[in-house]
């Protein structure tokens, strides 16, 4: 192992936030604007192509996630999941629905749609795929294709109780404002790692609406940062 895992990311000090960068304008976050942007992508490059380094020597494996943007009249939101606490990998973390590409899948889009239906029960009839972001490589040797889609409201979710503890929505405008992108530095003997977080405070329905923090970090936050760069380019 080239570096230790970060077991408690919320305990890692914040070194700053990107207040100096402009937020993506609200007009660029509408369904129509998002369709246009992905139909005619700008000249750009992802800021964070991967976690950097790997914990394992196994061969890279293909995976895909869905970036589900829900088209509410009041504004576009991002649908995310919180993984259950007992999972071996990424327990309790905030993530996109998705997983490993299986042999029967006809590419990344098929994987993202299948995994989304299996994990949270979001029917494909509500999903309109509009594009994708560059592959993101994780420390666990997954090469993840983020598939971006618009989601028509009116869906009913059925969560896979083994994998998903909760599904929730965050305003896309919040996530596309770098003032909310916190930078963390994690040092150990022989090295240093940086990562982003985008903490979101919202009422917890399980606790009678008491505010709680949804700590979005790691690969999920990095892919959202790449989405910001894509939309801001």
C-alpha cells in the first residue's frame, strides 16, 4: 500500500475554499442549457482525473455511475445516495448510483442505468441521458465513467436496503458554486494527499427534520468538480 486510507475525512483539516472562482450561472443549469452544453461540448479538460495512486495491484476494472439531474420547476437538483454502514467498501459515504460494468452490459450507459434501477429503483422511463464526463480513476483501481442524465420528476424510489441507506437531492446550483468546495490536506509519513468536500446541510427526515450534514467528498466530489469545470468552460 503506497498510502494509508482516509478513515475519517471530516476530521481532516480544511485548508481553504475556492471563493475566488465564479459560480455557474443559474441560466446554465436549466435542462435546456444542460442539453445544449452536452450536445456541443466546449474545449476543456477535467481538473481531477483520478484519486492518484492505488491501494491494490489488481488490473483496472471498468465501472459507471449515473449523475442524475432532476428537472424540478424550482430548479435542477442532483440525486445522490448514502451507502449503508455495513458495506465493505465506502461504507456510509455519499455516492452516485452505479457500479462495475458486467459482461452483459452494452457499455457504460447500460451499466449506469442498470445499477441505478437496482440500487434505488429509478425507472429508465424517467431518465434522459444527455452525455458523459471523462473517466475517473479511483484508488481501488476502478475506471469510472460518469453518465450524466436528466430525470423527469414524478418517480418513486425503491432503495436496495443492503446497499443504500438513503437517497436525497441537493440543489445543483449549490454544488456548482466553488465557494462550497472545501479543500482538505491529509499528510502521512512520506506523502500528502488533497481532496475536496462539499458539505450539504439539510433536514433529516428520519430525525423529524433536525438538520444534519451530508458530507460529500472523495471521488463523488471530484467528479462534481469536473462537472463544474465542464459547465464553467
